[in-house]
C-alpha cells in the first residue's frame, strides 16, 4: 500500500463516528410492576369518583324517606296506599341489587363505562318521568323501577374497583367511598322538602334527576379498573362459593342487617312526624342520619384496617342494635332523635361500607366480583320488603307508639346479624389457627 493511501485511510478513521456501548438499564419485569397494588396514587382519584357516584345514587335513594313522609301525609296519588309508597322505596334498592348478575355479565362483555353511562341515562330519566306521573303505577315504573335499575347499573361496576387499587388501606378507601352516600343524602334531604314546599314536587324530582345525572357522568369518566391485571373470573353468580361456611355466614349477616337497615332509613322521617315534629324537622332528621353516615363511615374504615374488618363489622352491627333500644325506642322529642340519627348514621349501613373488603377477606381478591354478585343477590328480598313489613307493623292509631313494633323488629334484626358475624369471626379464627399449626 502506498504512503498516500495509508494517510487517506488514517484520515477516514479519524472522521468515522465513535460507537460506545452503554450498559442497558435494568427494567423490572412487567408482572412485577403491573401486579403490585398501588395502595394510593391514582387510587385516590378512584376513591373520589366512587364517592361521588355513591353520593348521587345511594345518597339520593337515602333521601326517599323525605318523599315517603310527604306521600304518606298528602293525597297526591288518590288511589295509592301506604304500602304502595313503601314498595316504591323497596323497589329502588331491590332492583338495583337484582341486576347485579346481569350487570356483572355486561361489564365482562361491554366494559365498565358503557354499562355505567346506561345507568346514568336510566336513573336521570326515571326521576324526570316521575315528575310527570299522575297515577301510582307510573310512579312504580319511574321513581321505583327505572331509578332502581339505573342505580344498579352505576353501583355494581364501580363497587369493586376501589379494592383493586388498595391493600393495606382497603377498608379506609371503601369506607370513604361509602361515606359519599351520606354527603348525597345530606344535600338531597335538606334540599327536597324546601323544593317541594316552594316550587313543587314535580320540579324537585326534575332538579334531583338532572343534578345526579351530571355528577354521575363526570365521576364515571374518571374511573379506571385494573381487571386486565387482577383478571377476576367475573362469574355473574358463582354458586360454588356457597359451599364455603364463611361465605354463607357473611351472606346471612347481610340478609338480616338489611332487614333492620331499611326500616330505620325510610321510617325515621315519618316517625318524627308521628311524635308531633314539623315536616322540616322530620326531613332534617333524615339529613342528620346521612350526616352521621358521611362522618362516621371513614372512621369505621380506619378502625377496620387497624383492628380487623370482621371484628369491627360485628361490633358496629351490635352497636346499631343497642342504639335502637337506647335512643330510638324511648325517643319522644327532637333532641334524642338527633342523637340517634347522628350516632346511628355512621354504623347503620355497615354492610355497604364493609362488604367489599369482607368479601376479599373471606374469598380472596380474584373472587370479589362473584362474591359481590352473591351478596347483592342475597339482600334483594330484605331491601324490597323490609319497609313494607315495617308499615304493616306500624299502628298509626297508637300515636306516639305508632312505630313501636317496627322499632323492635329493627333492633332484633341487627341483634341476629351481630350473632352471625360473631360466628364468622369464630370460624375464620379457627381456620387461621389451624393454618399456623
């Protein structure tokens, strides 16, 4: 090779870009990142969204006690009886639970958001249609069936999402969610009676329908599930779970606690009227019950995470029974009724605030959707007929003691439910002891 060519090659080598090999960064395996439960982060946005959904579904339904008191004291539907109005409130809850299995199937096939948007449409149209009702059967279809199904289509897909985002703080997160119904109940209960008095019954229904629809749309848009990670079986009704004793005890607890829950929730406002309180004070009692719910449920969640979910649920159930005997039954004026409403509000709906973490505790996270479908299916009968039973037991001719038998009924149902939760605690404890051995 000539000297000229050699120099040319050297110049070319100098001009050639130098390639340096850097060590590749260590990327953790996908499974490690994805499958870790965040226990926060975007999970708190989920909590806010589900809180809002509960506020404008269950919170709105919880205020039906104000409508019930108005319907019972007025002649708005001349052909209707007190049992008709009780059935309408029961249908709200009953149908929302009855659709649990079909909704679980639809979520599996269509996804979460389409199902929930359908729920928004049903609930909103139900309230607006009720505002035009002139016959009781129309109220059954609108404020009863349409609203109830709409609530089910909103609640069932959203209830399991929070547990997918939390582990150690699962009970706290679910209790905050559940407290949303308290806030919604406070807002709607305080607003309903003035709207009925100053505008009309029809416009109160329309305003509540439009308000709840708007808020539910915004909240639904923020929801994100982790089904692609958790991969739950999503069986609409997995009866194999019923073979497990802890599952049967948990479902029985829900059944009996709901028989008491519906009586207190819907009867309190009319009970206040029966002891001589004004309509505004009667409505405020329902609002204060919901205020107790809003404040008390997160506290129950904190206690559950610290002292045990089964233990706290059982204690709350027993305490609800005690408050019925100690405050509601002897109450004959506004102050003791206020104490009962505020005290009882936080623990009254212990089923709603604890059922999701309790299902995980009893059956495991992958089985949560199937467990919830079973739990909601179990309470269809009590939520539909509990207030009907209460109004059948009511004795209007007894004046101050008109609600004596419904009060005894509610207290006994919570007492039975607390005994069932004690049984569940004992079974779970025995099994854990055997596992350690």
